C-alpha cells in the first residue's frame, strides 16, 4: 500500500530505480492511474505472476522495457501477469536482459482485452504459439523490430 494516499495520481514513473520486487497491494488505491512506467529495472517474470497489477482498473499504458523478464517455455502460465488489466491499451516490454525473452507463454497476454499496441522489439523470441494473440482482440499495432 505504498501509494495508497495518492488516489488522484495519473502517471507513475519508476524508470531506472533498480526495482527487484514490488509488494502485492503496492498499487492499491491508484484507481485513476493511467500510465505506469517500470522500465529499466530488475523486474523478473516471477514478480509479474504475483498479482502486482491487481486493482489498476484504469491503467492505459504499461512500460516494462529493459527488465529481466524471461520464460523457460511457451506453456500456459497459472497466473498470467496482465489478467487484471482489462483497460490496458499499450504494453511495452522490449529489450529484456540476461538471457533475453526466449519464450512467450501462450497465455502471456491473457486479460488484455483492450490492448491496441504491443511493443516487443529487440527480444530473442524464436517461436510464437498460434494462440498467443487470441487474448488481444483489439490489437492493431505489433512492433517486433530489433
């Protein structure tokens, strides 16, 4: 409940803060948050599965570029990271460090019913499952540039 008293906050820029962990509930109370910038940190895939985005019902843009998100396979995740972000329109997760983003779990985008733009460039993804984009019915821009 780190930001609980900032209920009018619309943009939260936490870029390049060496963030490795975010407590569940840290964003509780940010009902008007429109943009969350978490790029350039040390965020990994395990953190994304901990419901850290729960309650961000108005979130429109999420930037996770230059972190350490990586998966060992394309199999379905038990807790897809964006399942609560029904209003999200723009997702940026390009340029993941360490071994890179080799595998994209087939339900990685589950919950992104409103997403229109996905920026996923400079990733080492070698295969996309045929069903991976079925969770993004409004997608009209997919950026995979290196």
